[in-house]
């Protein structure tokens, strides 16, 4: 079997034919394309709303957390990770790292700060610290 040396092809090739320009994208590393770290993406998404829940649409614990917040009159921003198969998996892996390898969903952020999963949210609700946290974040006005 013989191997031939290949030359690096440009990432964008143009072919001009009678006033038409065809772009053939060849996926390669391009220095102007910024790759966003999934942890940075999680932090950015978590800071864009008062309450953010990372969830799976088929998860019963996620449903319970969403029901808890909606029953309190809070309108959280919910990111269903299974609805975006590529970025959802990246975010889910980032959440596993963030949570220290624990079960990933639901993961709740209030005021841009990590509260945790279902057990932490319920513990905060039971001991009375959840409502002040929601008020401080501007998610609850009672």
C-alpha cells in the first residue's frame, strides 16, 4: 500500500462560473472561528435570566422542579438539553463537571449562581431560603 503526501487545502474554495459563485465548505480548523468552552456557555446562559433550569423533557425530576417554580409564580428559563442533540450533550457534559460527577439534571441557577439539582432546590424550599433567594434575584415580587 502506497501513501501519498497531501497538501493542505484551503478551508473555503470558490468556483466562479457565469456570474455564480459556489462555496464548498471543507471543515478544518480556521483561526477566526472561536470555539466556546461549554462551561462558559453554561455560565453565559445561566446569567441571562433570574432563574435558569437545565432539563430533559422526559425527566420526572425536571418536571417536578419546573412545577415547583411555576406554582410559586416564577417563570424560569428552561433549556431542554435533549431538544438540541449536539449542544445539549456538550452542555450536559459541562454540567456533570460542574456538579462534580453527580446526576446532571435538573440543574438550577438562580441569579446566575448555581443552586444545584433537585435535592438542593427542595432543601432550600423546605428550610425557607429559596423564596429570599428568588426575591434577591428578581424572580419573585411577593
